[in-house]
C-alpha cells in the first residue's frame, strides 16, 4: 500500500470515528435536556427514559475507544495525527461522564417527585442545563472545525454556569432555613445543581482539548471562574 493510500485510509477511518463522536454528543445533549425537563415537569416516565438511554452512551464510548485502538494499531499515525486521535478518546470520556450526570439527575427526579416542590428550582435548573448544552454543542463544533477561538469562548462561559450554581445554592439554603421540611428536597436539588455545574466543567475540558489540538498547548489556567459558595470539593454525588 502506498503512503498516499495509507493517508487516505487514515483520514477515512478518523472521519468515521468522529462521526460516531458527534452522534454520541447528540445523545448526551438530548439526555441533559430531557433530564432537566423531567425534573421540572416531575415526569417519571421521561426520567426513566434518560436512565435507560445511558446504556447507549456507554456503549458508544466503548465502541469509539475500540475503533481508536484499532486505528492506532493499523495506521501507525504520526505525532500530529496521534494527538488528534487521542483527543477523540478523551472527548468521548468527557461525554460519557456528562451522560452519567444526566442519569444521576434522572434518578433524583424520581425521588423528588414524591416530595413537595421547592420554589422555582426546576425551572432554574432547566435554564442552567440549557446553558451547559449550549457550551457542549459549541465545544463539539469547535472540535470538528478546529476552531480554537470558539473553544476559548466556551471556557469563558463556564463562569456563567458557576454563577447560576452559586445562586441556586443560596436559594436552597434560604428554603431550608425558612422551613426544615424542605431540607431533604433541597439536598437532592443541590446535588443535581452540582452535577450540572460539573457537566459545564467537562464541556470546558473538551474545549481545552480543542485548543491543545489546534495550538499544541493546553490553555493556561487563567480563565475567569466564579468562586464557589461550597468549599467541600465533592463530585456532586457520583451516580
């Protein structure tokens, strides 16, 4: 096989893997939106759909990782191409983690459906989730287009998600102090809010991979980030 044929085969295989990555990204975005809608509407059927759909997301990550390993073994990519291939694997890992957070949101939605409603928390969390989906969509577009500027824009927007989380945390504290009967529901809602905030962090991780792919350097850790009102460093309730 000539070198030109090898290059064409590599490009074809990589394009197929990236198509799978974008499909996986679409599933994850949909899972976030459906989980947020289920929470706001207290729709247990939709929440169960999100939980069941996580299996497809997990399976896609495994398939992408297998295809990446096969591509490396068969095509022996150059250093630059290898960086591109490995970025796909890392992005798939971030998408899988975001999918887990969406599943966790759906799990808690079923529990919350049996508790009194707490203010407008459902609507606020849905707006926060939509902001994260917009970040994730742009991060994936930046990857396809090799657009470092769009990726940097995603990094900057993470501050908005952090601020939304902080505002929700304060709101939950207020509800708990006003009526102790709200404590259990507010704790579940706080874990959900923290999960959504973590989704935003993973979207920025994808954006950072894009910048590294384009420039060869990870961005310096000087992007604006709102100071968290919680200082416990937890993972927001791993599913």
